[in-house]
């Protein structure tokens, strides 16, 4: 742990958390959702475009890639996300949420824009293409830590669950946009032009998100823990002013809700490891399990669904985005509809339920797929229903990690658990791509779907036994800051084992 300056080490008594949690919904919160959700839309757009154009990239008139090389595109992108999360997650805890939000978006803009200019079939251009996907992945990976931290630290506790689910679910709004533009570009332009235009759409949208992001405030909670009390009060006053402008009356704050901390400038990975193995081992198991299970299932199926439609159902590659659009709509509706229940019914019930239901439905669809009774339309309907639940559960994995670790290392924790999940996520597309092959046999993919169902079931059961009661509670009640001088402040208890 790096020693802070003497001024920073003086105890600070702050009402910032209580002032944030007392707020009702206002236009300020709507702007936060739009600004932070914009980055997730870009992630959904980018991954959908990469998935939708895979059929085109296998043609000799474009890049002439094999199915294995196409599957590797997704894996490289996911490895980039993992590296970006680890590098920029730690920087977010040190430098602030807002600064890293803009920085990582710029990195994404560069990486995804350069991918559109790849040409030729030789190894050098292929390596360059993979490099651009890696850089774009790094940018989006850094976004995960900064955005999820900002959401949970600024949103009132009574809205935290649904807003986190909504923003993470907004990924699928980008997927819908990606499906639409991919369909237009692939069907109205030459094959070697349409896929390039699809990639170029990302940088255009990223510019607008950066403009919006610059007007969003820094997290007042983060400012306080870094000894910047006066700046935190200024930011908080501006937020309250915007809330009052919407017609709300703000009641006085009970002084007993104040927190007292001794700020530190940074915490290292050794501090994180000490918390993992000594203070919060159950939360570490919970976070890692939820991240691994949802990442494997999502990436394995979503990055290869185009290959399934082409090889098993003989869907023309330029028609794949239509099916991807239906898939994305189901994934978007899940978080939007189920999100409020994570605050009203509770975290454990909803997270465990969404994981287990999606596992059962996936196993059922695997049986139908192996029996050959599905066609392209009914297979897509099955995916839509499965991921209506899985989408909300996957978003809740980020919510769980974000709100159950101390603020001083929150972004770092998100980054580490995201990286752990990304290892499984990076293996999934390559694994499923190998199972698909040229579509000559359904047995391999049938087994793969059963494996995915079993993995999601494990995630749901771990949530049943290790879930944390966090709905409606202040972040400081769920997990007290490392810098807190109130050693008696309790953390939220683990949920009881019984469902």
C-alpha cells in the first residue's frame, strides 16, 4: 500500500453516500444512464458486427478466412478485453472513473477503425487484423471497470440494481443496431466493402459518446476516498442542484449516516489478494463463478451463432443479421423487464433464478437440436427465450462484483473477475467453432450445448449458497470502505443457504 500525504491521512467525515442515496430519480440520473450506457451500446455494436460479417470474411473475395480463423477473431478480441480490464481497472481506482471512461473509449475508436482497412490474404494482414481487434478489445475491457464503478457509486441505492442491469443490458441495443447496419451494408454493397463499412460505424458513434461522457461528473464517493472532500462536495452540490431543478424537495440528512475515513491514494493487487483469501473468500468464489459461467455461455454461443445458421440451417451469410436482430431483441428485453425485480425481489432470488432457468432451457434446446426438429427460425426463437433470462443474469454478475467489494479497489476487483471470466469466454468461441466444423455432424455441438447448460447451472447454485443481501442498501452497508475508521460498521451478511 502506498503511503498517502499527511493531509490526505487526516480523518474525513462525509455525508456524500447518504446525500446520493436520498435522491429520487431525476433528469440527472437519466443523463447518467444515457452517457454510460452509450459505451455498452458500442460494445454490443462491435461484437455484433464482428459476428454478423463472419460469413463474408470466409469468402475468397474478402479475406478468405477459415472457420477456425473466424472463431479466433472473437477470442483475440476477448483477450484484449481481459488485458484492458486489468490495465485500466487499476488506473480507474487511482485516477478516477470519468478520466478512464474517456481514455478507453478513444482506444476503442482507434482499434475498431483500423480494422476496416485490412486488405489482402497473406499472413501479415491477418496478424494486423487480429491486432486491431485486440486493441479495440482493450478499450472496451477498460470500460467495464470504469462504468460499473461509476454506476454503483452515483446511483441511489433503491435504483442501483435495476440501473446496473439496464446499462449492462444496453449492450444489446448496440447489438440491434449492429444487426441492422450489417444487414444493410452486406446486402447493398459489394462484399469487400460492406463489412468494412460495418466496422467504421463504431468510431463514428464513439465520438458522440465521448462528447456526452465529458459532461458527466466524477464519482463523489471516489473523490472522498482520495481526500478530495471539497471537490466531492462541489460535485455533489451540482448534482443536488440539478435534482432540485426537476422539482424535488431534498430532506435534511441524518448526521448519524455520515462515514469517517482516512484517505489513501492507491491500493495494490497484494491488498486485493489479502481480501480475497482472508476477508472475503466467499465473495471471491461468488464473483469468479458468476463471471466465468456467463462469459463462457455467452461468448461461445453468440460468437458462433452465424456459423450454426450457415452450416446447419443453410442460411445465406448476408441474411444472418436478420436472425441476429431477433436474438438481440430478446437479450435487450430481459434486462429491461426483469431489472426492477433485482431491487424488489432481491439479488439472490433473481440471479440464481435467471442462471438456472437459462441452463434448463439450453439443455432442452440441445435435445431438440440433436433430434433435428428445429429450423433456422425455431432455433433462433429458442435462443431468444434462453437469453431473455441469461442476459439479465449476465448483467447481474457485474453488479454483484461491483457492489460487494470496497470502493478503493472496486474497479480493480471488477477487472480481475472480468479477466477470470474472459479466460473462459475466450476459450468458448474457439471450442464451439471446432465443434461446428463444416456442419457435417450435430453430435459435437449437442455436447457443447449440454456443457454450457451445466456451467450455467453451477453459477446459479453458487448464487443460492453464497449470494449477498445488497438490494436497497447503501454501498457502505454492503461493504465498508478499507479507509473507514469505524471498525464496528457491519458489512451486509451473506444470504441464507436455503432458497
